[in-house]
């Protein structure tokens, strides 16, 4: 039985609420609440500033990618659209509704396909940056004595995932063996990717942007951990925090709420911290992220006001 869009959203909300409730009961939610009440507002403010900078840089990256794909627009429009899409992503189930709406609204003049590619490539760049930081940290801390000690249960998950992701380009290479229409679609995708993101002319700018915006997300989580009284070692920040952030991509909850907190509670003990500390830090990060993209509600309100005025005139 296939669920309707409304039913799917209800399920995602229910999953988030259920997971958060179970974590609250299982991990001493009262202790997590006490930690949050004592949060250092200076670190919280720093996390908000960093997440705001990340949003503004990501909007610039999207503008550059879209321009290479035949969609020139100004930075002001890019920032408004990006803020709006991020706010929708953080407030609605699924985590991608805002990005889909951004691609649809910006479909002119290059068309919906190019608009969707620009949005997808921008998001891909962000996650690739986080993955690169995780992959390098994982290899270094595994080889170097005295590095982060990865438990067997986590290695059994991360090692195959790491190998699969690193081998993905080689798997995609066999796409050239596909029949004509599929092969041409793949060629078009790679051509657009090279033109906008990984080509020789754009990579020197896109690569630092990917690493800086990824670093902003990771540092913001670290700042939220510091705000809630947990000082994570550098190896844990670069190795464990990316795994926590990846949970926000799984489209079974609202913006990762519940999954992110569960993974944070499971991984914090590896760094010598408590499960309640992981729960508190993750909740703080989620709230900071939402506060950082809150300006995205303004374009929505202005757009609604213009529609109402137009309807009133007719």
C-alpha cells in the first residue's frame, strides 16, 4: 500500500516524536534538560554565527553552480531562496521539500532539469565535503596509534560504507555500457557536473567552498557540545560529528530529529562523554540550526502577502 504525501509526513512526524520520546525515557531526559538549561550562551551564539555564515556561503556556491548551468541570478535572490528552502527543510518532514521548491521556482530560463541539477550539485558538494573530512579522519585515526579508538560495531558499519562511497565512481563508470537513452542521460549529467562543480575552471573555488561549509557545520556542532559542557577531542569532532550530521539526510523524520539525537547519544561515549551529553548537544545543534535559518520565513510571508493582495485586486 502506497502512502500519500500527507500520510508520509504524518509518519515522519510520528517517527521523530517517538524516537525523541524513547531517547528521553532511556537516557535520562531530565539530566539532558538540566544540561541544556546550563548551556553557555556565548558558545550558542558562536554556533549561530557559524551556521549563518555557512548558509550565506552555500547560497553563493549555489549561485555559482547555477550560473555555470545557464541560470544567472543575483546573490540577493540566491540568499533569499536558500534561506527559504533551508527553513522549509528544517520545519517540514522529509528534509528536501525546500530544495525541491527552490528548484521549481528557479526553473527559468534554463529549465527544470538544469535547476534541479544546480540544487542537487550544491547539496552534493556540501555532503562530499563532510564525507571527505570523515574519511580522512577515519583513515588517520585507524592507522595512527593513540588516535580515536573505533569500536568493532561502528567499524563494521563505517568501513563498508566508506569503501562503497569511494568505489561509487568506478561503479558509475560502467554506466557507459547502458543502452542509448540511459547512456545519453548519464553523459548529460556528468557534463553538467563537470561544467559546474568538478571541472578544472571551477574546482579550485568549489573545493575550498565544500570544505569550509562542511567545516562550519562540524564546528557548529562542536560549539553546541561545548555550550552544553562537553569538550570533544579533535579526532572525535572530525570523525564522529560527520556521522551524526549524516543522519539528517535520512528522510524518515523531520530534519533528522530523533535519529540525529540517537546517534549522538550512541557515539559520544566513544569520545569519553555521556549519552545524555550527546542528546543535549544534538538538541542544542538542532535548535541553533533552526534559529540560523529562521529568516527564511520572511520570504514566505512576503510571498503570501503578495498573493493575498493580488487576489484582493481581482
